[in-house]
C-alpha cells in the first residue's frame, strides 16, 4: 500500500488529504472552508453544509490528487470520517468514499474525527511522521466544536477522560467576540487584543471546580464576561447590544483577562492529568484553538517545567481537514483494520 486518501466532511469543511505510506508523509491537504457561507446565519446551517459538501467534494479531491502529483488509480485505500459530526454532512463524505472504494475495488477505512485531531500532532512541519512519539500521552483537543481531553495509549488507542459540559472553548471565544462586536471567528481577534494588554488579568473571571476534574465548562465564563460588561454599562441586556462605554481599552482588558483564564483552566487540567497518570510522557494540544500563540507558548513552557514532551500540529492541521483523516487511516491500515462497503455514518455519537 502506497497512497491513502482521507476525506473529511463532518461539519463545515470539505477536506481531502493524501498520505504516502512509503515516505510517511502527507503529500496533499486541500480543504474548502464554508465559514463565509454560514456567517449570515450565525452558525452552521446543516442543509447548506451538506449541499456545499456535495458540490465541493469532487473538485477538492481532484485538487488533492494534482497537489500529490498522482491519479485516482494510484490510490490504494479510501478513508472517511464516520463520526461524530452533522449527520447530513457526514453522509456526503461517507457516500463519496464508499463509491470510490467500491468502484476501484480498494479497501475502505472508517475514521473517528477525534482520532484525526489526535494524530494531527504526529507529523512535523514538513508533514512527515515524527519518529520520536511517546505513549502514553494526553491530548488536549480544543476547537469551536469540541473541548476534550484524551488519554492516548498508542496511535490507535485513545479514550476521552474529560469533556465540555456545555460550550466548547472556541465557541466561548466566538460568543465573547460577538458580544464585543469583534467579528467571526473570535479566537484570533481576541488573541490580538489580549496581546495589547500583555496578557494581564484585570477581572479574575471564575475558574470553575468541577466534579470530574478533567471536564470543562466554558458557558459560565462566557456569562461572567457578559455580566461584567453589563455591570460596567458597556452592554445592554435589554437592547442586546453594546453601548458607547464598550471602549477599545475595555475590549483589550476583557480579551486579556479571558485568555489568561482559559490558559489557567487548561493548565489545571494538564496538571491534574500528570498527577493522575504518572506514566504520561507527553502532552499534545490540537484543534482550532491550538492556533493561539499565547496558549502554545504557555502550555509548552508548562510541559517543559514538568519534563514532558509537548506536541503541536502544523498550522494547516489545526482546523478540520482531510489530512488528519489520511494520517489516522495510515495507522489503521498498518493494523489491517478495514471496513466493509456497507459502511454507514455512526449516528448520535458525541465522541
Ligand atoms: O477546528 P476549527 O477550525 O473548527 C471547529 O471544529 O470548530 O476551530 C475553530 C475555532 C473557532 O472557535 C475559533 O475562534 C478558534 O478555533 N480559533 C482560535 C484561534 N484561531 C482559531 N481560538 C483562539 N485563538 C486563536 N488564535
Ligand atoms: Zn474538529
């Protein structure tokens, strides 16, 4: 087996990646983000996402093949995300992958979207598989759709040990940005504003203590920010909009305090994991929020202090894309873990 093609359509990104098994390298990672299409609806509109996947999946596949400088007949296996995700979005990728695998008489590999995020940090910035990966390690997977901590025992074995009880961390970035009229996605804008105040903590937003110390709750943090702004007269709950007191200075202070709070929450979870699982060799940080330079640095410094390795994905693998699906499929192909042609999406699966 030489080339594996990975397909990702679980939410609002149509992605195709191609992994070269001999070189252990991701040759192509092409994706189309539907963010702009969904913006006007204030969130992902499932039917629109599904229809857009249908339109984009073929041209994106063709672009990935061009990028990898190969043709479809050279693909040796087809991999696809089957869960978790939006039913109607997952269906497009699964039907497409099944059709290709069946028509070309090649193996089919089903991938858990979370598995994709977990292995996204297994390649270096040249998209080549790292050869010094250590297990077991913990993976902090944080994006607009998920906030989960996984215990990763091997490239194929992982289990969630903590999850968000309400909003995902990225969602909190986006909602707070919306309250302050900053635009979407909120994460990068909040980071820029926070840097202006040197990541100082002005408001000491709450760091919740939860029963399972690995779980997250970001909805409370979002509410604390909102009520702080209401108390300061910068946001009107009645009119559901900001007032003239929402100054640039206040936005920067809120952004800075919020980001420091997110850092503290993440570090506390990691510290708890290191104490609970003494065999942990490394920590990885993946998903859309792992684009944040401040969090990258703070989590990295923390791991260094505890003498643990720290794995980050290359930037292009932080968001949802097919590259990570092709990498996960490589490990499943090594284990000869293939699916039958009547593969279906896994409905109602959160993890
Ligand atoms: O993985 P992703 O592209 O899509 C989802 O699965 O949600 O993640 C997008 C999320 C958004 O919530 C966005 O605000 C956040 O990642 N994000 C960031 C940064 N860049 C993107 N959050 C914090 N800091 C950033 N620099
Ligand atoms: Zn994702």
